[in-house]
C-alpha cells in the first residue's frame, strides 16, 4: 500500500504521459484538456482513498482499544492450575477468583470470593500483600508456623493485566527439617568425637607430666583407657563413613541375588569367634532350604551384625539371643529377639535416628556409637526392606527386617 505522496506522484506521472501521447497522436486541445482533467480527477481519487502516511516512530503494533481478556477466567488456565502440585490462587482487586485443587486442600473451599488477606490468615502475608505492588517490595515472603505450628511456607506473586495477579505458595517445611537434621547431625558428631578426644588428651598429658609419680599399674590403666577411647573414636568414624556410603548408594538397587542364610551364619560365626561370652548364647534358627534376596552382601552382613550386637549389649546376661530366618508370603524375614529390660513405647519411633539413645550413660558404657540402628534403617531401605522394632518393658525387644525374596516383585 502506497502512502499519499507516492500516490500523487504516480497519478501526475500518468497524466503527463497521457497528455504527451495525445499530442503525438494529433489530438485537439480539447482532448488534451479532458485527458488532463481526467488525470487530475484520478489523482484526487487516489489521494483521497490512500491510507494516511505513518508518522515516524509511531507504534504499528498498538493493541486495539478493547480491553485485554483476563487470564484468570480462561478455562484452559484453570485446568492447568489444577494439575500443579503447589497451591495457586488468582485474585482480582484482592478478591480470590481462582484457586487450584492444592490451594483448596490447604485453605478450604471458602476462600473463593473472599479477600486474599483474610483467606491467608497470617500477619506477614497481610502486610506483604498490601505492599506487593509497590516499588522495591520483596519478591517473596516467609510464613512461619503456617498453617500449623512447626511448618513454614513461602509466598510469591506474579502481576498480570489490570488488577489481576497470581499468588503461589511453596511448602518449605521438609527443607527446613532437613536443614535442622543436618545441623543436629554435625553437632552430635562433633560432641561424640570431642568426648573421647578430651579423655585421651587428659590421660596423655598426665603420662607426659615429668613430675607425675604414676607407677607401672597406673600407666597401664591410663593406656588402656586411651586405647578404649581411641577405638571408640575409630568405630564412630567407621560408622559415619558407612552411613555416607549407604546414602550414596540408596538409589541404586542391588541387582545380584545373595544367600541370606549364608550371610547370617557367617555373621554369627564371626561374633562367636570374637571372644564375647554373650555370643555363645546366640540361638540360630535357619530353614533347611536356601533363602535368596536381591542384595549387597557386605551391607547385609553389616545389618545382621548391628542387630545381633545390639541384642548382645542390651539383653540380660545368661539369656538367649534368638536369631531366626524364615520365608512367608514371598518375603524373607530376619528377626533377632533378646530378653532384656525392654524399651518404652515412646522411644520406639526415634530409635533409628542418628545418635539417639534411650539410656545415654548405659549406651556409652557398652561402647555404642548411637548409629547402629540408623545404619540398619538405611540398608533396609536400599534393599526395599521393612524394619520393625517391638519391645515390652521388662521382657525384651524383637527387631525384624523383611525383604522381598529373589524373583518376587516388591
């Protein structure tokens, strides 16, 4: 499409050409005049009908004067929002006009049509929503103890056309719990290492004291304590390394079948050969038929060793420790039962936590690191096992782990 100036030039050129052709054809003056008038009329018509010239710098993509439709009212957007796992809320003039399924589960169906500041009942949320559109406002706000004590969510908003906006809520409770667990682990590990290290340094300084009158018996006793504490530190470091390796492999399922009966027999034989009199009280009950599972032989040996040594430490001397292996409903179950003081019910859910002890003084006296059952839990999870701990105060404890049998679908 030509602009007005171009159209005018073209029309005048055509008139000039017409006049010249008429003159060459020997036309009369009247004919030339008529042709000129017709050309001028054509030029005027072309000029009038041509679109106006575009101003320099004008926006050729300007939106139409009609208002932009709201994204929140588009049915496709509502369907997409319902598929999102995070709670999403759409508001117009601070009134909730859209809430996906996750938001309804979190806040309830009554939030539709309510003011967003009352739908999300939190002081930090109300303050942030009031300033969300202001310059320099925070992009995200933390909601502590929302919707229940001990939980934490974050909230952020995206501005749309007009007064529409989308508010997205994210649950940070699990991340905070993991951070606390990591901090607690570092603190507990540092404490567990610091205690024997302080004892070692104290006895070494005593032995190094030139004025010390410690005789041979005293020196031997001090060296025995130093050795015991050093071995305790060594065992703690080994357990920490074991947990690290197990966690690194937790997403790689074992792919080779192993004979669990042979692993249990080897572990019991090793303990009996270690010189601990409690190991001689182990009663082994194994089936005649072999029992195979998909597993890591070294890790399963560590699992069996940890469960049995726990029973040896906390069961009463002179009582049997029953180690049984049996197959039932496509699974292979290992169980270890002792006759000891038992554990109160309130402690059972926390026994697999790292460094958790029911009786800290007794655990330290028998040489426990507080990581044995945590290692058992991690190995069990990697092998798709189900760990169960049952105990009765005054009667004893039974620890069992059930694994899918080789060839069975878990």
